[in-house]
C-alpha cells in the first residue's frame, strides 16, 4: 500500500520524523554532557569555593543579616570583606553589643591585642601606663562620655565638641 517511510504512527507523525527527533535528542544530550564536563573541570581547577568568591549580592545579604559587632568581626577577617561591612554598618563603636545579651565588640577583639587593656571611658585599647597617665590628667574623659547631667552647667548645655 504505502512505503514504510510514509506510514503514519498513531500520533500522526511519520517514522522518519520520529527518528530525526531521536537523533536531535541524542545530539543535544551529548552537548549537555560536554558542557557539564567543562563546568566540572572549571570548578575543580578554580579551587574550593570561599566566602570571598561569592557574588557581591550574596555578601551584602550576609552582612545585612549580621549585627554590627559580628559584621565587624567578619569584615576584619579579610581586607576584601571589610568594605562590604563598612557599606552596610559603617563605623562600629567598640562598645557595640554582639547580640542582645552577648559580648561587646571590644571583648570579641581583645585577643587581637595581647598585653593591652580596654578603657571603657576612652573606648580604646591601651597599656596600663597610658591608662594611668590618662586618669592622672584633670578632666581627661572625653565630653562624649560624660553623663548628661554633667554637661548641664549653669543653665547652658555644653557641646560635645567643646565648651
């Protein structure tokens, strides 16, 4: 009646069309496998993934999730991460808490400064001698650390920058 190339399958497609589609699928599967091999080779030659190799958008999300003290600690681990920390949290005081009931930033950083002690009034790490010298001077506590009632003097408010 009709040749086999013209015979119709139940779906209305010829056997030639089916064999062409199967050939296309096989070729595309080989291309996908080649691309997968290229990707796996590039990943293996690039080395292990690190925090620094993450896209900037993901780094911004990570730093945005952290509190300022934890963000500072993470930013100090690598000079490429610190600008990301500064963009999100800015300058963080050493008295910033790491969590609501956690340690202050100065406590988290104290092991980086062996032999120094932290002066809460000056918010700085210093030696015993320097701290003693600071306390021996009259009125050495910065105005920004004075209690509010001390800044009220004879009916006028003292500015933090000076009198």
